C-alpha cells in the first residue's frame, strides 16, 4: 500500500493537563520506532502542555472539536486560530458524540471542515452509521450523505485531510466491526471520494477505522486494503494498550 498509516487516540473528556503530560512522557519512548503517524486528540485544557511534552517525540497533538467561525461573541467556544496558536496540528470534526449529544448536523460539520482547512489544520472528518441505519440497510446511503455534505465546497486537490469511519454501534461497545465489514465500507468511502475528487486523489486519502479498536484486533483490521489506520477511544487512555496498538 502506498498510503501512510495513522493511529489517532481520542481521549474525549478524560485526563487533566497534568495526567496528559504524564501519559505522553511514559508512552513517547515506547513508540519512537512506529512506522505509523501517531496523533493524540486531547481535551482543550491539555493542548498547550501536551504540545510541549510531545515536542521532539513521535507524537502529534490536536483537538477534538472547534467552532466554525474565526472569532466572535460565542461564549465557551474555541476557534481554529486558537488551536493553531497553542500548537495543535489537527482537529477531529463530526465525531458521532458531537453529532448525537451536541446536535451537530452535516451543514455545521461542513462549515467546520472548511474552517479547519482554511487555517491549515489537518481535518479528521468522522462519519458512521447507527445500528438502526445498519439494520435498515442504509449504511452506504448514510456514509455517502455524510461524506458529500461534509465535503461540500472543499478544494478538489484537498490535502491535510483524513476520513475516520466509525460505526456508531461499535464505539465504546467492545464490539468492533469485523475486518470484512470495515473494508467494505472503507472501499465504498474511497469510491465516493473518487467521485468528489479524482480516482488518483482519492487513493491518497487516508481512511481510518474507529470503534472498539484494541490490541487484539488492530493487526487484522490493518491487513485490509483500504484501512489506513485507527481512531482509538477507550484503549488510548492507557499507555499499555495504546502502545500495543501503535506497535501492532
Ligand atoms: P472506542 O471509541 O475506541 O472507545 O470505541 C472510538 C471513538 O469514539 O473515536
């Protein structure tokens, strides 16, 4: 495969700034030889200290969300410029918890994608179907819709961009998608991406799998043609399990 691989930890609302630094100091020496890019999306208050702790290590720090405007009267929100200024290199957009618990729709997610790209943050666009969608045989329809709407108006030669396919039913459930199910959807994502961009360009876009990735299932997921890495929640909170996933 000519694509590079990525392992991204998503800490969600876990770890104080102090705990984040302790984690980074512990894991950094264990992952220096990993052939994958290793990213950590940390809570906002951990960003600055994590960027400093990760400096000179094989570890890139980013955020889990941001606002869709550059600045303004939006109490409690954080902008792309603020993320950039503290050294964040990437941002997750459209995670299913943002979609479900914070009512983020595809239009808002699209504005955030455009905003992130405009400010040179690498955008990790998260998409995925619910169990209900899957049972109703709507997985591909949902995936197509989320990709098309999320990517509305982005440049044809988009770089600095990653897709994370995370079936909602697999997130935090302990039951990952099988490698066959994941590969099937990843290949479909690439097909949709090649309609939007070009076939050649779509081939270069990394597509990560997320949802109950663990040390026990990472190797087999990574054998699949269109799986270019993983977005890891629960198992990224512990040095032992995250290190095993990174060095799979
Ligand atoms: P999980 O979470 O690995 O705990 O299933 C993945 C995610 O929400 O990104």
